[in-house]
């Protein structure tokens, strides 16, 4: 069996794991990150992308609120190209008690969140689609953050500082020697090969899967997985994040994101053995649309594009409580101190938004154990793409690229867009019209951002995430994979099929109206014209 050696192995390629691997690499440690699927394919790719101001937790979970506001300020600096500084509103709906507004003001003041109480008329100016009957309004420094871009940028920086990244590689179990975890047994999920990585420390950053990883090291971790579902509507109906001013409940927030808006979220406690069952139930969609409608009337009459769900990696140390009540604070476990197992650390809980701090704590602990005396710098060092401190104008490269195409590339890759366009005009060609993804961007992602297939590519570029959901861009992309030598014809066709199977999961729960018409058209093209449904799944030739 192949065997590798390193200082630190990081398990999990969500926000937390990608933050940890970047921090390890920046402190000069030899490190390898393994992710069983793709970057941000777990909970990190299945949330609202809300850059919390902390106000949502200011009343009930001040510890988490304080972490959020501090990281909010840092991420606006270091991850500029992943963040949209939209601002946010908390509004009291006509049927709600205005008492909560007062408690929220008090909570924000205690935690140090810059809030501003404003008149309803001022709120309606900021957000003209808002329910005009709201009773109170308050401005907070909420924003949005793109989790896919964030994970990819952390990994890009880690790689540039010597880290090894292995996506589609699963940790099968910890390798134990005496009272110490000395490495991990892995499987390459693309070819089935087993291999071992020996390391001085293993950091378990596998989110809600954390309990399973701990079990292979013989230590317990009690998790309270809570499923949350969201719906996406295909217009950006709000400029700023809109929150209901009351204790968090189902359908109480609308977050703008790129060209769409998201209504969130439900919270259902689920059994641990169901963490991979991510179906969105009909009743959840109804609740979310009804809740969204209270904030922005008519929202449910826009076209609903998709619905999806994720599972919160909650750890409660105070017994069995409801998902909404468990702290979103960070959980860092030194298994040597807690369970007598050396060389093993778990970091979980927290939020997308506190991923950097989670990484800092975990790597500080690893450094202490390895006697590495290098301080954390991730709070001041910009991510690749966010290097320029002020908004420089979008550069114009060569004749023949439209400003909007350049703007889209800049929006997604920040300063790294310089690496996307070459003098070869082929690189300007649009592959995905909805999201304005060019052939140059696809090539850049394939070369630099750990893309193995079309589903990975979607997470790096938004290709196929727009209103047509891949209808017009996907066959061109499969062709491009083949042109660029990233897949032979057979593999490219299978990738195309897998891409639609994956897109279909999110469309299936919302099949009515225009979404049904659009998907029917897609079906005619790919099944009727191309016969994609007849492609065999396994190794038989097509
Ligand atoms: C509905 C919902 C809405 C949310 N909204 C927000 C929000 O708006 N803002 C916010 O800040 N937070 C939000 N959160 C919380 C946030 O999404 C999570 O706290 C965060 O993404 C967790 O990141 P993570 O990296 O720890 O876990 P994950 O993203 O789940 O990453 C863990 C990774 O480990 C991998 N893995 C598992 N087992 C193995 C193995 N054996 N080998 C290798 N790899 C493995 C998985 O494939 C996965 O990619 C929300 C959560 C939910 C569910």
C-alpha cells in the first residue's frame, strides 16, 4: 500500500477544513487535506451564505454573536471578493410583539454590533419590496458570503504555500498506535485505491460527519444534527438581508445572493444515521414560501428555482435540546486532554462565518503540540483574489471581451481574474450565458481549483446555477472538458449525465409553473434529442 508522511492531516474540505489547511500551510507546516467528495460539498455548500452581523444570536446566544461580529469585520477585509457588503434589516412583522425589538437592541449593544434603529419609511426606501406594514426596523451590518468561492480561495492559498489537497479522497479510519492516532487510511474515490498517510497530528474538520471520524479513533462525540431547508427564487428581490425581528423560526429570513434570493430556513432535528438524506419536504417549502411572503409580499409568485437542505453540525454538551437552542459557538476538542488519545483534534460546531476563527483555534492547538512557534496571520492576510485593498476598476484586457463578462469574472475571482483571459480569443467565448462563464474561466478552474468533473466546476464558477439550470451550457462544458484533455469522450458524456442528475435533485421538489416548463424543455433536449437517459452508468462503453 502506498504510504505518505506529513506533519498534519486535515479531514474535511468544507469551510472549516479549507481554513485549517490554509492556516497550517501559512505557518510552514507540511500538511495534507483530504475531502471525500468535493470542496464545499457538505454543509458549507448548503446554507444561506449569510455573513452574520451576529444580531440573529444577540438575544439568545451572545457568545456566538460576539464571534460573528468580530469575524464579520475580518472577512470583509480578507475575503473581499467572496463577500457582498449588503447590510441587513431586522423588521417586526405586523403580528409580532415589538418587545423583541427592544431585547435585540439591548443584545446588540452588549455584544458591540453597530445597529441603527430606523423609521419604517427609511427601511422601505432601502428595501422597496418590503412589507409596508412592518412595525419596527433596525439596520445591522449583515452581508453575504459565497461559500464556494471562500473554500476555493483558502485552498488556492494553501496550495501556493505548499499544502497538498486531495479531493474525492475519503478517510476510511484513523490509524492507531498505542494511545496515539498516527495517521489515516484513505481511499481515492475516483479509482478505489487505498493508501496511508502518517502524520504527527490529525485534525478532524469533517462537520456533521465528525462523530464517525471520532468513532474510528475510539472516542465519542455527541452530535445533534439539525436539518435546514431553503428555497431559491430566480430574481434578486431584495437588496439587503431581511430578518424577522423575533426568536429565529422557520421562514424568517431572505438573503440576496448573486442574481437570486434565498428564503430560509427550517430546523428539524434528525437521527444521526440520516445525515445524508437531504430531501426537502413539501411542508418545508410551504412554510418557507409563506414566511417569505410575510416579509416581501408576492415573493412566492416569482419563479421558484430550486430547494435544498443541509445539516447543521451541532454539538451540545448540555444534554438533548432543540436544534434552535443549541449554541452556534465553536467546539474545539483536544482528544488527548478529553479522552487520552494523543495526536487527534476535532473542531466543529460554529458557523460558516466563523470558519477562520475555528481554524485559528485548531491550528494554535496543533502548533502547541508540535512546538511550532509561528503565530496565526489569517486575520490580516487577504485571500488570493482579495489582495488589492480598495476596489480597483475592473481592468479591460483585450478588445472583444464585454465589460459584463469581465465584471462577472472579477466578481467571482477578484484579482485572480488576471489569470483567466489569454490573448487567444477562444478564452473569451461564453460557455454559460446565465452566469457569464467563459472558456478561459473553465480552463483556469480546471488547472488551479481542484476541479475533477462538471459538478466540481459548477461550485467553482456557478456554471449551471442560473435560471436555465444547465440547459444550455452543460453540453458545451462536456465538450470543453474533452477539448482541454480533462476527460475522454466516454467520461465527458457520463459527467454530463451526472451533472443533470445532481441538478435534478434540487429542482424536483419545486416542479410547478415555469420551472416545470423549463425542465420539460431540458428533458426534450437531453433525453429526446441526445438520448442521455440511455447512457449506461458503469464501465460499459457508450
Ligand atoms: C440550512 C443551513 C443554513 C445555514 N446558514 C448559515 C449562514 O447563512 N451563515 C453561516 O455562517 N452559517 C450557516 N450555516 C452553518 C454552516 O453552514 C456550517 O456551520 C458550516 O458550513 C460547517 O462547515 P464545516 O466545514 O465544518 O462542515 P462541512 O461543510 O460539512 O464540511 C465537512 C466536510 O467533510 C467531508 N467529510 C466527511 N467525512 C469525510 C471522510 N471520511 N473523509 C474525507 N472527508 C470527509 C464532507 O464531505 C464535507 O465536505 C447554515 C447551516 C445550515 C444547515
